């Protein structure tokens, strides 16, 4: 469900999409492979630590 929301946020150019790496509420998703793939697909520089 969260991944779908993030995909929609990206498609709608929602500025909150670009905060996903820094918002503590997304900590639980950081190891999710689908989450990592989404970041890599939509914005490759966001996957760099």
C-alpha cells in the first residue's frame, strides 16, 4: 500500500516524494526491496547513502 502511494506521489510530482529518504516514519521501509527499486527507478541519486 505504501509503495503504491509513493508511486502516485511521484507521478503527481508531489514534493513529499523527495522527502522519503529523510523522514523517520519511512525508516521501516528502507530495507524493502520494492521501496529501493522505486527510488532507483524514479530518482537514482536518492539511493545513495
